[in-house]
């Protein structure tokens, strides 16, 4: 299961993607659907949230730490 944080209509939603594992008894191997693509690898941020942060930073000239209650790590702000 993977989680992704998305900004939809000024509300933050967590989108959970479940990928069940299926086994084949005849051939004895496990089959699983591929992972959906993300804008940034190994990140919780979705495309809508990233667009909101970039617009706020460069178009609205707001610092990244003044977001709507989202905890951003220092690595994200750098």
C-alpha cells in the first residue's frame, strides 16, 4: 500500500493505493500490479500539492514554511 498527499479544492486528502499480491499455485510465483507513477520519486506529495507549493513560492511570493498547516521537512524547503 502506498500513500500520496493531494490538494483538492483547498483541502488536503490522502490517496491510498492498494496493490494486492496474487499467487499462482500452478507456477508458484507472485504477481502484483505495477506502482503508479509519482511526480517525485519516494515522496508523499501529489501533483496538485506540488503545483500549489510552486505557485505559492514563485507566483504569490510566499515562503514555503507559510503553507496551510502542512509540515514540510528542512530537506523539502532546501
